[in-house]
C-alpha cells in the first residue's frame, strides 16, 4: 500500500501525490463511498492510502487521521462544508477594491480560521488601486488585533516577497472573494504555475469564479498551497454561541469583565465587558457587528458535524 496526499478532486477521481514522488489518479474504493456525511468525504490535503492494480488503475483504500480540518457554513446557510484537511494556515485574501469586500467579509473569513483553530493571516491585494494611507486606515486595525497583515500588488510587486516567505512552511490555503487575486498572487510568486485567472465582470466589478476546483500545489520556496474557488457567502460551522466570542481575539481581554463570565455571549447581558469596550471604542463597532451576525447564524450551525 502506498501513501500520499490528495491534490485535486472532482468527478469522483482523486489526484494523489505519492510520498515516493509520483502522481496517480485514483477512484474511491466502494467501502469509502458509503455514508458518513461531510466529515467522511475525502478532501484536498487528506493523507490517503492508495493501492495500484497493475492495469493503470488505482483506488483509495483509506484515509489517515486528520491533523486539522477547516469547515465552513455552506452557501445559503447550508452546511457544513469541508474546505480542506491538514492545513497549517489560512490566508485570507481580499482586494482593496474591485471587488470591494462585502461588509463583514474579512471578519467572517478570519473567524473561520479561529473556529477551526488554524492560524489566519490577512492579505490585502491590489494595493496599486488605492492610496496607502486609506489601506492602512482600513486594514491596520487587524494588525493591532494581532493578525499578520501583508499588503500586496501583483502589478507593482509590493509584498510578494513577504507573501512567499509566509507560504514557505507548512500547507496554506488561500480563501476569499472571487476576483480578489488569489490565483494571480500564486502565479506571481511561483514561476511556471500558470493558474487560470479571470477578468472581473465589467458591470459589477466582481469576480467570475475563475478557479473552479481547488488544487494543492507544491511551491519552490518549500511550502504547499491550496488555491480555492472564491466565494461571497461564508460563515462558520461547529461553534457554540458561548465559544464564538473566543474567535474574536480582541474580545478576550475585555470578556474578563463580563458579569456572567464565560457564559456571556455579549449580547443582552448586563455588565458586559465586551459591550463596554465597544462603547469606549476599544473594540471596533464593525467587528462587534460581524460578531453579532455570526452569533445569530450560529443558532443553526452550532451542531457537531
Ligand atoms: N490592479 C490589480 N489587478 C489584479 C491584482 N491581482 C489580480 N488582479 C486582477 O484581478 C482579476 C482577478 O484575479 P484572479 O487571480 O483570477 O482572482 P481569484 O481570487 O483567483 O478569483 P477566483 O478564482 O474567481 O476566486 C484578474 O483580472 C487579475 O489580473 C493586483 O494586484 N492589482
Ligand atoms: Mg482563482
Ligand atoms: Zn460579555
């Protein structure tokens, strides 16, 4: 039996990079196909056991235990949906404009990482389209919360070395709205990659979902990266209402002042340290509003999966 990592999935076939170096395409063995729900699905990043049958075909015989899973709420509130397995890092990519990130989008994407206990970093792309002071004013607060922030431009080359350095260890996945420039950034930091990139729709300046299937790629700087299709509808899955506040790092310190302690969800409770911090502008109101929306949605999405 051979061991490898799933690099690409689609149409019932799995492209697996074997540890010994070859890449094979395998189908699922019958036993793996049956039931088990979303968690049992074989996804990008999964470590798998492969059996070759000598006639050019191969089957996936088993999935090794995962070190991490990144799950999100599916489109339209349906979910859960697994993004990938065995990731070390989520790289949230948004553009300064074209497309303008929908309100709350950055907070929601960062929360996906926190819920799954994965480090998230924020990449703000298309810096060539905005005034640097405006970029700092809008995104600088995330650095103060504690997130790494990399400002990039595929056009000017700004930030590309920093991005490459960030991706040079472990396995990262780029996630973010369609058209933010995820595939373009990867093409820019890795010569010869030739990922397909797309024009924005002329009317709405939104992306057109150019990347259709996620793919795991080895980088010459040493790391592995997953390019994912963009989405504009993202939420968290699998976090209780009481735990959601812990996915907003700047709430943590102020939450100590909540009268109801760790059971406070910072909504209608009296003497809430988080709400006081929002009133005192020590926590950004936009972050609190993003939190409240996720809290509302968590009612249906706090189930184990
Ligand atoms: N001005 C400018 N345009 C960029 C930059 N990066 C990407 N673009 C353009 O933005 C458009 C979308 O880029 P993609 O790389 O396809 O975006 P994506 O995030 O991969 O989109 P999906 O695959 O749909 O999720 C393309 O027309 C790129 O040329 C940048 O730094 N500055
Ligand atoms: Mg893409
Ligand atoms: Zn509170």
